[in-house]
C-alpha cells in the first residue's frame, strides 16, 4: 500500500476530495489515505490554517492530494498553498492541458504540458516598498552603479533567476517528456530584454537540452509564444517557463481546453509532490453538492502516473473522458446552459465515473 496524505481543504474542497478518493479507490490502486486538515475550517479550531500534523504527514508520506484551500484575507496568515510549496521545496508546477471531447472550447485536440518554475523570478517575494528607508538606500545604490536611474517614488520587485534553479526545472521538463513519451520541449523567456535573468535561463536551457539528444528542443520569446499558442497550439508539446510567464501562460493554456473545470495540476519537488486542481475553493458553492469534481479527479490521475500506477491512471482518465463526452451525468458547468435542470451533483458525477471504471475493468 502507498500512503498518501489527503488534504480535504475548505469551501468545496471536502466534497470534491471525497469524490476523488472514491474514484481512485474504484481503480483498484493500492492507496492508504492519511486524511489531514488545512484551511479556514481548521483555523477556527486550531488557530492555524496549516496544522503541524498535516505538514508532518506530507513530509513523511512524500505524496499529497490536496483539495483547494481559501487564502484568508486580512488575518496575517500566508497562503497555505504558497507555504506548502516553500516548506516542501516543490519547485516544479506541472499543468497538463488536454482537450476532452464534450468540454466546450474554441479549440480541439490540444495536448500541451506546462511546466512552471515555482520558487524564483518576480515571485520570490523580495520586494521593497516605495518610500521606505531600505528602498531609498537600494535606489541610491543602484543609481550610483547604473546608467539608468530610478526615481525616489518607485517600488521595487527583485527577479532572481539562478543557474541551479533553472537547471533543475529544465531537467524536470525533459525528464517528464522522456517518461511520458513527449517529443519536444520549448523554453520560454524574454532574453532579448532581460539579459542577466532570462538570458541566463535561456543559456542554461540550451546546456541542459544537450543532455537529452532524444528530445527536440527549441526556445520562444514569451510574447511570440502567447500568439503562437492562440494561433497554432498544435505545434507545442512540453513548455517550460520561469515563474511569472508560467503563471500567466498556464491560465492561457487552461483557457484553450475549456477552463478550470478540467484543469488538473501538481507541484513537485525532490522530496515530495502535491497534486491539486487549478481552481480554488469556490466558497459560495460550499456544501451544495454542485461543483465539478473532474479537475481534482484528473489531478488524482496525474498522481497515479507519478506513482507508476499507469494502468489505474489510464482507467481513471478514460472513465472521466467518457462521462464528459456523454454529457449526461455532468455538473452544471459542463452543460450547454448553466441552469440546465438535468445537471447532476458532485457525488452523482463521481458515481457515473466509478460506474465507467467498473466497465473498463470488466467488473
Ligand atoms: P475559484 O476557482 O475558487 O472560483 C471561481 C469561480 O469558478 C467559482 O465561483 C465558480 O463559478 C467556478 N468554479 C471553480 N471551481 C469550480 C468547480 N470545481 N466546478 C464548477 N465551477 C467551479 O477562484 P476564486 O473565487 O478566485 O478563489 C476562491 C478562494 O480559493 C480564494 O481564497 C483563493 O485564494 C483560493 N484559491 C485556492 C487555490 C488552491 O487551493 N490551490 C487555487 C486558487 C484559488
């Protein structure tokens, strides 16, 4: 049995976590669930949205399936999601974007994988607020050394991109490509303008690519990449990006395949991995048995693949695909009209997926 930490989250989290657990169990995957709490509900009880027991469980098991968690506003707590990524050094964000028949979208046959660096870049959290003493000192320091001057009314965000950080994420993209039968990796940057951050990223990408002669490599400037993805998404396969471009382009790619309802994801590091949907905790739908569980179920499918349980992963993906393609036992967001009275609930959509899994496995 493989032990997996299941974080039920808050908002719609517990409902879709339960639906996902049932679907994964139905594949016959040998998983023992270690159920843990995080989010606003547990914060009321324990005074923290991320109890130490949850963190310990993740550290011990190394694999987590996480339902969404609300980021409490104005409490002084950091986002649990960001905290988890930092605490476990989950440096790679993986977001496959695949067209499923039956999902309304302007595009068909998209099959892209976005790999986003999670720890560096403008997201590193190194910021200097306008007018502060440190900021003014920093501005003076820069102005004494640079031909370009910064005025005293500027705020500053720092963009660190390191050789080590770039090596590990680009290797991750190539390893993923190899392991998953992908043909090409595209590295995205703005090296023509930011020579010492994105330029370094590009140079390291090219060096790492030489270690993988069996996988095609190319690079694209980020603005061109946006246009290419909208016009010719079929030309791309695995796309690897620094943090900020990855944040923006993963939403663009989710949009290509029909949005949040079917957008799974994972955050992966050397010591662990957490699988989660791209969408949030949609608190207004909490407890209504209403929302679509597919994105978290597909995140569970990615987890099974990560664990080498490919047969179970295939069975699960095929079952989700079939239920969506039929369009009958699906939640409101997958119906042509949002208030379609034939829409089913979260639980019932999971039931339909479980039924298909049974058929696929001959049960
Ligand atoms: P959200 O994704 O929770 O919801 C936006 C809208 O998308 C919802 O109102 C709903 O109409 C729709 N939606 C989302 N998930 C759906 C589903 N499974 N089925 C059907 N419709 C769905 O985004 P938000 O409202 O910006 O964020 C709510 C909270 O979630 C915030 O506190 C935010 O910080 C948090 N959040 C958490 C994560 C995470 O845990 N990884 C990710 C994003 C946002």
